[in-house]
C-alpha cells in the first residue's frame, strides 16, 4: 500500500511539474495556488479524499526514505524527510492555546516557550533535573472551512536548527 501511494504521488508530482499550459488565465489561476518548483527542488503532492496538499522541498535534504503519505489508521498526513525532519499534519479544531496548556501540564517535561508567534509554538523540553533534551514545534493553519495542525513527531529528537529548518520549509505547504 505504501509503495502504491508513493508511486501515485511520484507520478502526480512529475505530471504537475511537466505540464505546461498555454492558456494565460489557467496559468494565472494555477500560479496563485501553487509555488514554482526550481530544478533543485522536489514537489511533493498528497491528494486523496481527506487531504489535498503540496509541498516544495530542496532535493538536497531529501533521502531515499523520504515520504509524504496519508496514514489511514490515524487519519492524518505524515511527512518524513529524515530523522531530523518528521511532521504530522492533521485536520483538527484544536486551538493552539489548548495545545500549549497540554504541553505545560505534561507530568514529565517542563516547557520553555522560545517563540510564540501567531499560529505557531516553538519550545524546548526540559527534564525535572534541568537537562534540556530537545526542541518542539506546533503550527496551526487555517483556510476557509478547514483547520490543520502541524506538529513534530513526538518520538523524535530535534535540535534548534532542525526546528528552524522545518519551520522554513513548511512555509511552502499549500492547501489546495
């Protein structure tokens, strides 16, 4: 099933990349929905009954294990590029303030919030003995009629640089 999904995504990405419209009105409406893909980038596409997403990432960070897929058992999308770049995307009405309260009430870790911009939390997890063990990130995206939460894999360990890289590249996520 995973291989089939990957092949469908790959073929769709190639088809979208190679299509060249001659109709100016179609080109204008298309360019307002998607970003232009440079030679050094990879366009990832996830389209199914639940999600219609595109994301552009540099080929230089992609690995043979990279995947952008729908996880049927969880009802969310998974973007795995490498161990330092693993994000889950889910449709949910949860407010960022609720997620922050949940993070603050964790019985094991305390959280130091480094950046709390609108729609985004960047934080550091700290053990009771004061050991700093890693960084986390959550982002809320809202479009008309749809709200999504992007969050790092909670089982992963991320450096500050990992999170900054993820933040930068997730800005290319388009909800179609």
